[in-house]
C-alpha cells in the first residue's frame, strides 16, 4: 500500500485496506471485460457471449455487496483516521460506479441479443466499436490510477470524457440520418443509439473514479471543477 496510508494504522488494518483495493481491481477488471464482450457480441452477432455478459453482471453485483460489507465493518471496528476514512469512502463510491458500468454492459448485451436476427448496418457498428475502445481505455486508466494512487489521472480522464461525449454526439447525428434514409430499420437504429448512450455513461463513470482518487489522496472535491482548476489544485498540493 502507498506510504500515504501507512500512518497510524495497525498491520492488520493495513492488510484489510490492501485487500479491499485488490477486490476493487478484480471487480473493475471484470467490468472492463464485460464491456469488451458485450460490444464484441453486438458486432459479431454472438448471443452466447452476450448471455455470458448478463451472467457476469450478477457477479459484479455480488462483488459490490461484498466490498460494501467489508467497508462497513472497517468503519464500525476501526474508526479510521481522516486519510483512511477517505480511502474507504472512495472505495464505496468506486464500486458503486463499477457496478453501474456492469449494468451498462449488460444493457449492451441485451441489445446485442435483440439485434442478432436483424440486418447488419453499414460499417457493422464500426463507430460503436471505436467508442467502446475509448471508454474501455478510460476504465483501465481509472483503475490503474486507483491502484497507484495517482490523482493526476483525473485530468486525463476528464479530457477523455469530453472526447467521448463528442463522439457520442457524432454517432447520434449519424444515426439520425440513418433514420431518415432507412426508415424500415428504425428499430435497429434506435437500439444502436441506446448502445452508444450506454457507452457514453461508462465514460462518465470512469471520470467519476478519477475524481474519487483525488478525494482519496488529496481530500479535495473536484466534481464540478474544470480541467484547468484541477491542474491548479493538484499543482498546489505538490
């Protein structure tokens, strides 16, 4: 565990916190894989893979419950000091966002199952595949920042989220044009729009995790701060 959290805690408490962080990383890894599998199921028309994503969402939900319970026990037994309290609270918030990432991946998987029997669109969901790659990278960066206690990752995630939002808006414009050009495919296009919406939300959750890291390490709330304000805040802390 980072030296930032070594002060005034017993060895056993230190291990409990480290175990919690490992559990978060395991949960995050599964959530990221669910995104990849859900989008792959959509692109390749694989119902079995989509069904596996839906099954894995139950695992993610159970992980969240387990981690939350461990956090509650730590709060009750240990009465942690300020920095350790921030760590526990950041973990609770992070696993909540990861659980929602799993929910969004599940929704994409359900859409993939609905779309299996329909004609493949022009480009075979190429724009969705690209957007999915970007939000997966955001989740990966957020988890790496969490593991290493690197608050500066929040800046990169905030910038990436702006790009994902722009990508989402471009996809909406493109799909709305499909609705005009191919009205017989309205149902498929609308489902595809919902898939891109789920991906946009996953980007938001990754950005949130970056904000929790700053709170955990620096004790600062940057939820409504601009990139420039975050940079200034972090530079003052160095």
